[in-house]
C-alpha cells in the first residue's frame, strides 16, 4: 500500500491511540486526535485519506463528529471507520447510517484492522484514479472541458480575491473539417494530439493551464498574466504550431496546419462572471479567423472593463 496515505486515528484513550499507531505506522502516515473536536480540526487541516474514529468520547462524541464531517464540503468524502466498544447490531446500524464505511468492535483483532484499512484505502485509490480519468480528454490526454470549468472557476475566485489579472486564450485549428475530409479522421486525431502536446509545452509556469474544450478547440488559462504576457505567449504558441509544418494542402491560411487564437484579460470583479471573460476571448477568436486565420487577436479594453465589453458585443461565432 502507498506509504503516502494519511490516517487520522481518533480515540480519547491514549492506550488505544498507541495500539493503532504501532499497528499501522509502518505502512501509513498517522495523525492522532484525542476527542471529536480535535478530530474535526485535524481533518480540516490534513484532509486524511481515512479516519479511524472512536464513538465514546467526552464533549464531541464519534456520532457528532461524523455528522460534522459529512456536513462540510472539504471533509464530506473522507471515509470513516468506527472503532468502538459499542458492539450491538443497533450501534453498528446507527454508525453506518451516519455514513461510516465500516465498523470494528473493540477489542479488535490487529490482522482484521490491517486488512480492512488496506481494503478501504484501495477503494480510495481506485476512486481517485477514476476521478482523474474523468477529468482527462481521452484522445489527447490533457484536461477536458469539465476539468477546465472547475479550474477556471477556482482561478477566477482566487484572482478576484488577490486583485490580479487573469488571461484566457481560446484556440481553434484552422480549416480542421477540411483537413479531416482530405486526410481522414485518423490523421485528424494525430493532429489534435500533436497540438495538445505543443500547447502544453508552451506553458511556462506551474499555474498555467491548457485543456481541450471540444472538437478542434482548446483553451489556455493564465492566472496572474496581463495582456502583454498573454499576447506574447499566444504568439509564441501560434509560431510553434506553424513550425511543425504538418501538411494541409487545402487550408485557406497556409499549406500546413495553423491555429487561430483569441484572447482577453480581466481582473475578476464582483458582478462579472467568468463566462464574460470566456465570451470576450471567443469573440476575438472569431476576429482572428475573420481576419484570415493563423493569427492572434486580443481584446484591447482595459483589464477592468471585460464585463462591459461583453455586454455590448454580439459575440459572433465562426465554425
């Protein structure tokens, strides 16, 4: 089992905490809490992979603790195993109804505890893998539209809180339908994979983000990057794609694969939604395509006006 898994052991008796620590510390990172209140604080701080929770504790007991855990977004999905001296069927039923994934009676069998912990952590690992796969585009291997939507909202709120710029670029492969018609969909798939790889390579900072939005469209998110920086990165990316010289004999832009990019920069503010910035970047993607493709067009307004700019735009869209 992965030694980076973190377990939170909660028991008001020091002897029981020591027993469980000795039993599990060779395989997992162990965090201890001596009552329900401390358990809640440590769960919020460390976000453990699994909680072993006693029921009979002073002040905040195990039942109150699990209710509180399940009522908070950041701790709701942490699996909880009750380890308690309450061993009646009714006690076990109550614990499971409150959201516990398992129920171990004291005195416990060390081998049984190890196996049950291992089994539940395997389930955690499998669930996380599935969640990761659900956030990736199956063709290109980069994040998909669903993941972009999550990251976009997170970065919008963070940039609003920090009062810093957020730049967004919408990327479209020029005359891609014609490419598929001429060279076939297998060749088209290969082009999308190569473009996705080049876009990822063009990102310079850990916080920069690229995703496949759908079809032949990609998005690049640049937190903390102003208009000048966003335009420069976009032009660099456009040139990198053109330098690949992937043949496209019937393109209207060049004899090889090219991309058009529309960008916008905004300091997120109350009263303006993240989709206002997306719509503005999308409008300037249309401008790039209308102006002949294989170019970058960036919204010229100041960083504080993206909401007003979108409100006055027809937001045309080109296929």
